[in-house]
């Protein structure tokens, strides 16, 4: 350790705060928090017998340590969370927004509430139930509710505008409050029963239903009594399948972790109203820092993603920041939340159960990883690759009749799709179609960026044949890039069949490699071919999607966008209402006024009818405008970063 860093360690404050470890290039590699900054940071350099890999490497790559002082543990947790999301250090726990499980939302402030499937919790006064461990679990719950409790399923917009009842009313599964004057008190009884069912309060719900069944039978309403009887049997069967985990009937999240080397997996077990409700595994790689530091960071980030905050959070080990974490979760939930480390009893049994699930999840992932390793080694051997293809990237070119030329980059890490490394490219140097030149440009840009950032893959897969492969190899040669394997994968193609007895009229998938005239044909239906073909097909899909989006964006610069007062929002409203630009032109001022208001409607009508030359005969434009769904801006591809490199 250099003298400058030693002096900084000696001068560290003893107050609570956050510390940022930087490498010798100044990049933040870890963010941590501590009640006593000096003790926490110095512990990395004073522990004896510590065999963790990062401890021995700190002297080599650690360049500087910065600290930020705060008032208490709670502020340290908040600041750590913000800094992790901002800098994304490679040694910290990182969570993505798409990790939440689906839940059910019930807004009882509406006159006729309905159940909605959501992925985020909000402080909006509604009741949330879940999370559910799978789509099939939530579908089963909704099936029972829709069949026996008869809540509406239509949206608020449909409820306000429907003129006649739907099919669900005709088959007896909805009272149709959208059309008929259903008494709110009667509807509220069903809502209350749904709440009891979702909370798992079997006794209160069953007793109430039995009372209603007997009363209906006593009033000679035998059909209603039979319906309640069927409802009662279905609910009892459903509740029997839910195992009681605790006797205090609280909402709890139970955390446990299992580590193998730098591989850490955190498992969250969900308990709702005392009943097990599912669980979720979070595998985390390159986590050398101790569990007592990573676990509170994980919990903080987990609940910051909008996940439901229960009454109790159970942890497998004691953490220094427990009081601060408890205060932070209490503030987020709006009521008291307890963070506990149980030592015995039912709660300890839950922690042990979560621990077993974490260990099992690691075993399953290890088995899958070993199988993937075998596939990658077979691929390396069969294609004569220099590198084991752990990091693979595949490229494809897409265009429409020579225009709107784009390219896609998709990736796989250890045999699994890695959307964080997806990229989209617009071809900048060409005005007309040339697949070979386009591929040369894209590979040049990718390899140049990789050289600058020190981020080159093990294998590049090019969608195409010898020509595309030659272009990619030329790009690598021009940049002086060595050590990256490059191959191309050509799709199977139709063959001329002269013999009626031939079993197949298509050629196999062919792999072209450098310095070899004939292609390599991998065994059909093999795991190696499946890996390459899946990447190739994903690159094709990603390229087509981007190309279509780019084309629509260019084609949809219509006269609407040139009218003052008509922005993206009003354009979407018009196109949703009328379906196409042609129909917007044909609409009367009165029809336009229903969407835009009278003043803007007159302006739009005058602008549209004052520009007859805008009636394009371009087949691309007309075909696109006919697709009303395409007129709404699409969201960015899931997992892909916004913008082109």
C-alpha cells in the first residue's frame, strides 16, 4: 500500500457515513456504508487469515478511498443506495427494475372495485396482495375469485362507456355494474369476501358464507344457496393448499443467503398472513465483500424497487445497520416495520427454510452451469476456436428495400442471453444497401469501442456467409485486433429437389470459419448449434424491430406534427381514435373537437385540408399508416440501453 493511501486510512473519521473505493483509474468499484467509517475501512487491511480474494487484491487495484459523512445509519443507507444506482460499482449488489413478482391491487375507494395485476406497489391507498411466485399462481387465484366472488374485470373506461352487458354477465360471473344499477352495498359484500380470501382468513370467511347459505335456504332461494355452497367448497379446497407457517398471521419477508466463492445467492421467502406465499432467488456474481455488508445493501435496494414492505423482515445474521434499516423501511411503509434476527422458534424455522431454498437454488444453478460449460467446450473444439466462448456477440444487418439500414448486436454470457450488452447501430457511412460494407462498419465500431474500453468478447458470430465473414475479418485486421474469434452462421436454404424420395429439401445450418474453404456442419438439434442459432435468430429479431421502428419514425413525420399545438400526445390521441391519418383527414370538425376541443380541431382540419400534396403514394408509408397499432411509439427493447452506440 502506498504512503498516500496509508495516510488516508489513518485520517478517516469515526462518524457514520459512506465510503467509495476507487481503482487506479479513478473508477468507483465499491460503495459501502458504516456506523464507524474508520473501523470499517481499516478492517479490510488489518484482518489476519482472511482468504477472500478481494482482500489480497486490494493493494494491487485500490487507488483511492473517498468518504461522505452523514448524521446517522438511516442517512447512510439512503446515500449508499443512491450512489450504487448512480455509479453501478462492479463489486456491489445490483438489482434491476424488472425483478418484482406480480401482485394484485384492489382500490376500495371506487364504487365498484376490481382486482388489477400489477408489478409495483404505490402509496395510493389501495390494498395490495402478494407477491405471487408465478403467473400460474396468480391465474389460479383470479380464476377462483372471478368464478365465485363476481367482481367486475373490465377497466374503468369500459365501465363508464359500455352500453350492454358482456359475456361474463351472461354466464353469471359479473353483476354488470357497467349497465345495471347494482346496489353498492351488495357489491361491497363481495369485495369484503375477496379481501378475506386473499388475506387467508379462512375462519371468518367460511363462517360468513355458511351463514349466508343457511339464510338463502331458509328463504327458499335454493339456487343462491347452491351457488354459495359451491363457492364455499372451492374456497375451502384452496385454503387447505396453503401451508400455515406461523401462528401470528403477519406479513413477513424472510431473507437468507448462500455463498460459493465469490458467487452469492440471496433467497427471499414470502409469508403473507402467516401462510407461505412463494419465494424468489437472486443470484449475484463477483461478490467478494462480506455478507454482513452486502445483505443490508441488498435489502435496501430490494425495497427501493417498489416491492411490498411487510410488517416484519427476518434476516439470517445480525447487521450493524439494523436500526437504520428498520427506520428506513418504517418510513417507506408508513407504519412500524421490525427487522429481526430470530434465534429460535417459528421465525427461526422460516429463516432455516429460506436458507435451504438458497442452497438448493445454488445447486441447481451449479448443475446448469456445469452443463453449459460442457456445451461451450464442445463448441470450442468443433469450431477450432482459440477462446472458450463465454462472452459471445452476434451481429445482423437489416434494411427495407435498400433504405433505413441498421444493425443489431445481441450477446450471451456463459450460454445465457445477456440483454445488458445489446446494442443497436445506425449505418452512418452508406446511403444505399451494401451488406458487406455495412458489416465492416459495424464490426469496426464495435471493436474500436472494445479496444478503448478493454471490453472485447471471446467470439463474434456474423449472420451470413463467406462475404459477411470476410468483411468482419477485414475490420478486425484494419484495427489490429487479435485474440477474438470470428465466425459466420448461414441459415439453411431451399435446395432444388430432383429426387422425389429425398427426405429433405433444405440444406443444414452452416458455420464458416477463417482460412477454411468448406463450412462446418454442426450436428442438427445439438446444444452447440442451438446456442448459435438462438443468438442468430435473436439478432435478426432485434435488427428487424429496430429497423421497423426507425422506418416508422421517419414515415410518421406527418402534417400533424407541423400543426402548432399538436404534439406527440395529441397525435397519439387522434390516431388511436380514428385509426389512420387518412381517417383523421376525413373527420369533420365536430368529430375532431371531441378529441382536441373546438379551437384546435378547426386548426387541424384547416391544416389537413390545406395540404393535399401530403397524400403520399409511398407504399411503405401507406402500409405503415394502415397499422393503427404501429402509430403509438414503442417502448425501448427490454434489457437494451437507450440510444445507438
